[in-house]
C-alpha cells in the first residue's frame, strides 16, 4: 500500500520525505486554512519535495470554475493531482481533465455507487472518507470493501482507492487488509505506525544490556 501524508505543513512533509516512505501528499481547503500561507506557493514547495502525486483541491463548485482553477493548479508542477468533489460537475471536470492527461483525485466519497461513477469518469484516485462515515454510526471500512469488490469486477477500471479521513493506526491496518491502494494519513498517525510498547520495552532492555558490556562500537 502507498502512503500519502495529509497535511499542508511543508516542514513536516520534508521530515517525512527524508524517510523514503512517503509516496505522495494530499491537501484540502481546511489544511490550507490551517497553514495560513499562499495556496499556490505551498503546493509548489510540496511538489519540489515529493516527486509523487500532490493533491491540490479546486475551490469552485461548478464545472467552468473548476476547469479554470485546474488549469492554474496543474501548471504549478507535473506531479499536481487535481482534487475534485464527487458531484456531477466534479465528475464532468474529472472526465475532461483525465482526457488531457491530468491526474485527478475525486474526494468526499461516502458510498460505493458514486465511486463507480468516479472510476468511469477516469479518476486517478477516489477518496472514501472512513472517519467521517464512522462518525455517523456506520463502518467506514465497509465502504472500502465495497469499492474494492466493485473495482475488482471490472478489469478496465484503473482508479486507485485512496483511504482518507483516517483517524487511527487501526484504520491504516484495516484499510491495508481490505485492499485500499493508498492511505492518506495525518503526520502523527504515520509516525505512530512504528510505535508499540513491546518494541519500546525490548529496545530499553537491549540498551541496558549493552551498557553492561562496557563496550563501544565507535
């Protein structure tokens, strides 16, 4: 499974990219507002750090405005992926942009049938929102399972399932188990994937035992 990080914090992205574990980045209007910097500058800086897909979301809700904004955003860097809402206008823009060879990420997916439409429109990625579905009393992972099953029925559908709105390490594990192609995670969750109390306890024991030897490697 690919790992994207869901943030507009360029310093955080640089730190994570240095591990070699980062395959891409997703941003959204809320993250841009939190960063409190010029949107296009942020996207350019991220694209310079991460060679993989960098999702930049349009602000318009109607087709014509989406296309105007996409034309500007796609010129920032070759790895910009245009993020579009899963609406009729968004799907129309998705089809048009895909036809131009521009990568797209259809976001705010909350059920399986619209995900099929996104794939038919040629979306590079579709983003089911796991956490938000959990919030209203349903199991967000069931949506990933349903989309995976539908996509696997049709060899001509090449859209990747990008598990989004991930809140926990368990979400990452479960998304991988049910076949999500990508997980986009907040930096804190990505860093938490390496943590386990047994690992910490084992390392502490090794350090203590090594100290008893009185030796140094360098």
